[in-house]
C-alpha cells in the first residue's frame, strides 16, 4: 500500500511538471531572427481571461532607454521597457491567438499566434502575420 501511495505521488508530480513545462506563461528570451542576437526578456501572463506579454528586460545595454519612436497612438515615444507588446490572445486548442503583437523597432502591429514547441518545451513559437504573410520567431524559456 505504501509503495502505491509513493508511486501515485510521483506520478502526480510528474504530471504537474509536465503541464507547467508546456505553458506559454512565464519569461521568454527573444532573439532577433535577422541578426541572431538576444534582444529582451518578455513575460507572458494572463489577465481577465486574456494573454499579454510585457518587455521586462532589455538585454542590449545600448538600448536600455529605447523608446517606441515609430509607434502610433498611445505607445508613440513610450519606453519599450515595461511595454505590453502581446495583447489580448485567447486560448485556442494548444495555441493562443486572436490578439496582436507589436514590433517596437518598426512600430508595426500584427495579428499574433503563440504556441509551445511540441518537441522542445523550452521553445515558444511566436508568429506575427498580416493576411497570408507571416514571420515566426523562436523565443526561449528563462528560468
């Protein structure tokens, strides 16, 4: 009986760790897909049933005080640090979609879809798209 309880406890713990590893929530390191350089840390979180992503750290020391000078509207000339760049995604199966992502360097906003890579749980696929044109970046989980 004691072995059965221990086995059940271990199984439950493995399930909990497996589910949390597949989550989009947490901190992710962004990589510039054009230069391959690390850019920032984005924290993805849920609020009122929607998913958001906020820049919590800028890794390039020369860009620490960067502002979104190419943005339009309320984000125009605002600091990129602490800016919400993923806005309003909703769960759709194994992915989150229906919201937008902002590229603060270009000041452009795109429809967005994110999902954890099936083969590498530490990799997040982030896709920005307009109509049939899209670009997918890989972000990497930060412990």
